[in-house]
């Protein structure tokens, strides 16, 4: 076990999680949308990976990419029953500064705190950064952790294309991976004894409860579908209104139907946040329109079936066709109750909260006991520039994570 202490690792200031987060404030700013756009293997995300690797090495951690492009920083030789913590560095388009990076900087800060406390973990400890958690470039969320665990076949992932038509295989190659090696990594997954992900809360639970930290109880079932409406492209000015097959019309009617249908099924959250007309000219009747549906909740299948029926009826009325394709699916996850309660007790009995957001911890939960820590977000807003956490809560979260890691890594 590498008994590296901060004194041994020259040039690394004791840095708080809020201080580390401030380091990242200018990486991947999206001037056109506001917020941040950081997508797997794009310039900003590669800058963030390099920053993380440097921070980890300055703490004497051994850094390695796994075959799927997830970054691992080990304190102690990688081995069985490791205590692993981490999150992601990528964002949604125009996302906030905390979703993902907060879990990563808190993990680095927790290593500093453990060393300040003189802790000597009896088990290997690792900080991991998963790739493409948001699916912001290739459309499948938790791409890195799904590939690692085998819940997404490599051949399906390699064919995924980004909005510019670049395949994941090509992007991975540019990110330094060998596409031939991408795929399930059971030996690495087998090393994980426990996984803990700290994350900014995406919602108002802790505001209403009045505390800085909570543990996770469940992650909502959620999926993504793409509806492609097809009609007849044509000239906006030369085509009479009664002589059109405009796919934008059923697309618009389907967006309204999503809101109406989702609002009628308790616990459902369904959203259309992305629509792409092709070719997308102001003076052009579109040939096709892609509409992406994000649907979550206890009865998603029936909600999607009702949306599909509404889409088909609207398409037919306009002489268009529609094709619906599932792009990703995640079952509801209930975190390991014994671990959840142990983590809560270790932190003085913090509350357990459900979340409507997906996480890598939910993917790993099928392979090792996993837990989540949430840090208060006073705006309650996420996936938008207003996402926030006070420095005092950020640092309280890192302290809490250190306390949990210390307990889990005892002999
Ligand atoms: O979409 C989600 O729920 C997560 O933020 N990836
Ligand atoms: Mn997110
Ligand atoms: Mn996230
Ligand atoms: Mn996550």
C-alpha cells in the first residue's frame, strides 16, 4: 500500500473541493448557449482529463485509462475489494459547472483530507472519471460505465455517430483508445468492492430538508427514443399551404402530446429537448424532422406507447411517416440498503433522497454495492447554467465523502 503523504508529493497545495472546481471555471465554456459544453473526447473534455491526471499524479496516485476511455487514479496497487469513488467530467450542451465535476473534485479533495487525517486505507482506493455520462455527443448516457460493465455491446457503441457524423470508434481512436479493445472489462469491474458517487443534487430535496448532504435511495427508470418524421422537402414560398407534407407539423403536435400524456401519468417526467429538422433552412420545408424523447418514471412503456400513437396519427394527417427507435434504457435502481444506511449513519443520519437523474453509480450498482452522496443545490436547477452549490456545502460534501471512504477502506 503506497503510504504516500502530502509531504511526499511536492508542489501540491492542500486544495479544497471548491478551490479545485474554480480551476475548471473556464474549461469548455459555451459562449453561444451559456454554461458549459464538454463532450467525450472533444477539446474541453480532453483538457479536463489532462487536468485530472495531473492533479492525481501530484497526489501520488497511479493514473491509467481503461480500454473504454474511463480514467482511473489508484491509491495503492489496483486490487480486489477496492473502494472506488468518482463521477464524470462531461456535460450536457450548455450545462452547469457542478454536474459531474463536483464528484470528481470532491474525490481528489477527499484524498487530501484522508491524508491530513493520517488515514492509511487498508484497501485499494481509486478515483474514477467515467466518459460520456451525459450522452451529449453520442446519445447514449453512461456510455463509459455501460461499456466497462458490458451493459452496452461494444459493436453498438462503435457505430454510434455524433451530430457531425463522426463514429464513436473514430472519436475513441482520436482519444488514444484502440477501438478493437473497447468492450466489457470484467477483470477491472471485479476489483470494485464498493462504489460511492458524490453529485450535486438535481432538485430541491436538500433545500426543503435544510441540510448540506444526503444519501441516494433510488434512481428513476429512464430512457431515450428518437422519432423521425418524414415528408416532402420543398420551397417555402413556391409551395401552396394545401399542397404540403411538412414533417415539422406532426413533430410540433407530438411535442405538445408529450406534455399532455406525461402530465396524466403520476411520477412521469417526459421531455423533448432536442429537435433537428433536415436540412434546416429558413426558407425550406423540411424533408425529415428528428425529435428526441427523454421519458422517465414507473410506467414509461405506456407513456411512450401513447406518444407513439399520437405521433403516428399526427403524421398520417399530414401525409407523413414516422419511425420510432429506442436509443437507451435504464431500469429503476434501488441502492444497496445496507450500504445506504451505513453511509447515512457514518454521516450522523443524513436523509436518503430519490433522484430523477441517471448516474454511473446506478450502472455500477448491478456489479458492486454502490451509494450516492448528494450536495445541496440552492437553485434546485441542473442541466443549465443556474446549477449551483455554495462553497461551504461543496467542502462539507468533500469532508463527508472522506469520512465515508475512510470507513469503507478500513480492514
Ligand atoms: O440525464 C440524466 O439523468 C443524467 O444527468 N445523465
Ligand atoms: Mn447530468
Ligand atoms: Mn451527472
Ligand atoms: Mn453520473
